[in-house]
C-alpha cells in the first residue's frame, strides 16, 4: 500500500505518542540539585515507514572550547532558568544550540529523570520536529551535529564495573565508540520504551569517572 508523506509522518508521530503515553515516568525529588532538561528531537528521514528507519534524532558533540564536558556526546539541552518549566527549558535550549524553534505542540512526552554526578536532575523531553532542512548549530556550544536514524541506537549496550562505584556503567555503541551516561542512559531508555515498549529503568546506571565533575 502506498501512503503519502503526510500520512506516513502522522503515523510515525502517533506511534511514538502511543508508546510514551503507556510509560509511567519516574521523577527525581531532589530540590537540592540543579534542574536541567535535554531533548530527544525527532526528525523524519523519508526512508521507510517504521520508527527505526523513518525517524532520526539530533545528537551533538559539545564544542572543544566549552569549560565543562567539552567534546562529549550530548543531547541538546541545558539548565532551566529560574521560573522556567523543564519543557520550556528544553525547547529554549534546542533553539539556542541548533536554531530549531519548536512550539509547545511539539512535546510528545517525558522519560525518567536522571541524577548526574555533576549535580543536576536531568529531565529528557521528547520533541517532534518532523521534516527539518538545514540547521544552524551555535559554534560556541556545538562542535558536531548528527542526525542519526533510530536504528543506530537499537543495539545492546555494554555494562562495565568500576572500582569507584557499585553501580554498572552503561556504554551505548555508536560511531565505533561508546556513549556514556547521562546521554547513553537516556538513549537506552528511549530505545527500550519507544522502539520496544519495555518500561526499562536507567536511573541506577552509573557515569564514567571522567564525567563526575
């Protein structure tokens, strides 16, 4: 059966919304920590009508000139301003980092909060961008920008042990390297919830020691 592009995009969006609606997210009650949000921003690829090939997400590599966590893989996002909701912070940060400005209707749902070793409660916000042409990354914040089909994160992560923690460190294979938590943990949960409908938890997964500060 042949379906037009608009119908295909609607079906893809509806499938993501359905999976997220059936997921009971867990928020972290840590008022002592700083609140931040990251975005899993979904764009259509025009290749296939399944989620794994029909959708991609935006992943950045932080600029080498940044003071903290420079050169690390990251989802667009950052600290919430005083009085700002986490959803609004997520959309604002996406606009500031990539020049992609989305309205409230783009919000599809939230995943579990992740408490980072650097003192943040990170809330992942899933956003729908649909068809997106050229983006304009902010060179002060973004060193690289990638659009990755969801099939690239539909892989089994590796878990390793470190002497500094009893919790396992998660490593998600990507670009013949590994993406660690928090980004790796968020992407793994997104894969589990949206691609496979499994309510997998990741808040207990550890970050590598180099990301503890």
